[in-house]
């Protein structure tokens, strides 16, 4: 959470509120009227006012649970990440149609809420952090919070973290490329390698078929080695640092590598340039 932002909950007999106070004078432009006159599916209801020289934004969170609370004890799964990203992309598209800035979405786990089986977002008109940076930091939370036995979830979280280290990236394209890669990987894992057999000295593998078989075996060995590397690293983090401690390692990343090719450990996220959209 940014230092100039303070958050708190307030409840009464019939309602629950989430209040964000920003240490700067309250001003209002077209954003607040737009949000209040055009309720957006995926954006929590918001009210704004000035209090003692600060800006106060109140969100209705009745029946909601924050991501930080949901995964304080439970682990995330691959499906949880995919669902959140799909919802985020949907909300971004709606915001843009209403001439609202997606950078104003707060993607810290304490500001992401789950209600009635859907994710809901807080829109903060004075948000300073860029969406690209916010999502990259959220990807670090995915890595820390994932069930380390959910291998496919680990693949996805690490690939997201690696891809979002770039100066500019397109989240929708990243997910599309990931799905294509996963389909290919699963096909290779499901297929059984051809086995050279002789049936009465009639049927034997040709030289070309032997080359194809060897290539397949090498690919499968690569995926098995890659899977072992990811799991081993996840277990090491869990044992040494505690899965829910601040992430200080980061992931295998080398610019220009294809999906799943991680050679070097890269730490921190310094140097990430700011950009506007996912």
C-alpha cells in the first residue's frame, strides 16, 4: 500500500463500507459523476468527499471478502488467477468505453473483493500507480500465495511475472499466448512416443520415424526437467522463507526466451518503466 493512502473498514447493522483516505485535497472531475450515474459491473459503488484537507473515498463492500482475507490461509489455484484476469480485462474494456482510466484500478490484494462468485475492483480517481506496475506486483502475490502442488498454477504465475517484467506488455496477448503454449504442452504430454516394434519382420520404424521419436523424447525430457525445476524452487521458497513471507527472490527470467525457458534468477522489480494500459 502506498504511504499516503490509509484504509479502514466501517460496518453498521445493515451495511459494510471500505474507506480509503488519500493525503491530498479533494477535487472532483468527470470521473465521480460518470461512476455514480453509470454503475459498472465489476466496480464497487463509490462516494467521495473532502475531510480535514484529505480526500476520502468510500466503497460499499457488503457481502464482499477481500483477496487478502480469502487467501490468508488458503492457497490460490490456477483457475483463480485465470478468473481474476478474465474479469480484469472485462472491466478494463468497460471503463474505456466510459472514458475512465484503467490506471485508477487498485490491484493490491486488500483492495480486490469477491462477491457472489465474481471479482470486484476499487476505482480510485487519484490513483498514482500505473496499471502495468500494479499488475506486475499482483503477479508476485500470485507466486507467493499459490498452492505449490498446483504445478500448472505455478507455470502460469511464473510466466505472468516473467512477461510483466517488460517495459510494456499486453495482458490479453500474454494470456492468449499462454493458452496456446499450454495446449501444445498438454498434447505433447498426452501423446505416447512411438515405440519401435517388429511384427513378423514386416513393420519397423523408418529412419524418419526414428528421428521424430527421438525429437519427441527430447521435448518430453525438457518439459519434465522444467517441471521439476519449478516445483523444486517453489518448495525451497516454502521451506526457507515461508510461502506467505515477502517475495525476495523473483523468478527465472531471461529476455527474449520463449515460454517456460528460465535461466537466471532475477531479484526485485527495479527499473520497471511506467506505462498506462495492460
